[in-house]
C-alpha cells in the first residue's frame, strides 16, 4: 500500500539573528528549502504539495516576513521540489533556495534561481566522460547538481545560481591524464541574458555597465550562443517573477528618486527624495512633512521638492524615478492631473522640468525605490523640511539603503 505524504505545519518566531542561527541548526538537516512568498495573502501548503507531489512527509515551518522552511523526510522528494524552482499559484509565487546556516530572513538572500543548462557536444568528447563533465559543473556551482536529464542524446543539468553574478559560460574538464583537458560550453534555458555583463535579470539595452565592445557576437563571452531552447518550459503562469534593483544613471546624468508616504493612524504625510550621480554617489536628499493624507498628493509633493532640489543643485541632465505610476504618467503628459490640489502642484513640476537640458521620467517598482521610501517615512516624523547636501552627511539610517543600491542587490518581485 502506497504511503500517503503528510504535512506538518508549525510556527516559529525569531527574536534575533543569534537565536535564528541556533534554532535553524537544531531543526534543519540537509533536505531543507527556504522559501519566500511573494504576493498578498498566506501560503496554502496544499497548493505547494500539488506541485511538488512528495511521497513522504514535509514539515512546513512558518517564519517571519512571509518566509517558510520546508523540511523533507525524503531526499528524493527534496531534490524533485528543488529542481522545479519558483512555484506560481495564481497571484502568488514562492521563490526557493536550499537552506544553509548563514541565510537571513532578508529578500536579498533569495536572489537565487534554479536554472536548467544544456551541455552541447558532450557525446563527441573522446578525452573525458560525461561523469567527469558533471563533476566539473558541480564544482563550479557550489558542489551540487540538483537534477540531470538525459534524453535524445543530450544532457541537461539543473543548478542553483546567484542572479547577481554573471552566468558561467564554460567549464574546464581535466582529462585525468595530465593533458590540457576539455573546455565544455554551457547553454542556459532562460528568457533573458545581458550580452554585456552576463547577468540574467536584464538585457544589454538596459545595462548600466554596457560595453559596445561586447556586442553579443559569436566571439564574445556572452551572446545568443549562451542561450538554449527551453526544454523544461512549463505552462505560462498568471504572473511573472522578476529580480529588481536600483540602477545607476548613464554617464553625465543625475538620478532623482522620490516617494510619498501617508500614515493613516497619525493622519500625517511625508515626502522624501534624493539625488545620485552616475557612479551612484550621494549628492543631496530631503525629507519633509506634507499637509495631506492623500497618497497621490504626497507623491506629487515629493516630486516637486525633488525637482526643485535638482535645480538648486545645478543638475543639467536629470533621470527621474518613482514608484507611483500615476504620478509618472501625469508628469509625462500621459494622464491629466485630477483634483483641485493635484493640478497646481503638477503644474509646478512640469515648469521645473523645463529648467533641465535633458530629462526623462519612468516608473519603477518600490523595490528599486527603497532609499526614497525611507526618506518619505522620515518626512512623516519631521516637523520641518530637512535637507542634506554633499557637504552634509546623509542621515545615518539611510546609509544601509544607499549601500544596497550601489551594490546592485536584486530582490525578487511578483509582477501581475
């Protein structure tokens, strides 16, 4: 009689990083996945199990900030779930990675993806065996291959990789006889690859580190030759998973990030924004209270203050980013400003835009606007308008956000 898989759900709350590490070590073995739920609502374990189809038991531990720990009784069930990667469930997505003791409950620790790689020409190698090639690939990807698929004379392997790093395009395989060995090329079953920097979260046209000398040709390190047809493609999900980060502006440009905030309980509003150059260096910032509890109006106030700060700072070419799609559409003239209060403030914004030699404005996800969001929340608590220029250090609480942005940390985002 076939054993029916069982699900155990428990709740655990971490008080600090030390207790987190201790408790994880006590309960975690080698067959554990850490997961982050994206989207609204709670995780439905039954939906996850329908995708993973475990044979034996799985313990689900509910952590903080929509993180979950999945402990598998069966190593086979664990490897099968791991190889499936992100799980889409309607308007939710569970991103996963293998657990290890250094993981913190932070979105930045979930910048990993499970990707299938095609190994072209393996059957034509005379000097090395497929086993030797797989061993070299395992060494390159943290000592672990999640799954291997050998069909139709082709070998495909599933690995877990850091989306912050360039993809590995080839591995050297020793022949075991003291010779030069074999260079095995790798082709990734992915939809997006930057042919300049080699990261899989954007295309070359969107790359701030783009180098025209690396144009994606056959002789370049990164190009179409690194991408393979998606053999393991699944049904298109209702939503898509993206990895989002703040990006530096082009050379000669200055970026303005702005945001508004409203605290319903206190009936207070705030506006914040900052300027950074093409190297990501801090130039100026502001945080101010605003006399409104209307979210859109607080966004437009923040935009106006940010534009004025850029004018006062002598900026000539300005790149504007905000996470209010409506405010950006109003600024670009794609939508009419509605409301007696919004119209004059947006009019001020459009007049200020005429002061620059070049200006562009685009909407970004809030994950790429976290520094401005922090300043807007500071503005809610302020009694007067505060500014920090280049001759004055930014507020200490902002420093960690600035560091994350300039480091280009990616965070997963569910896009509906």
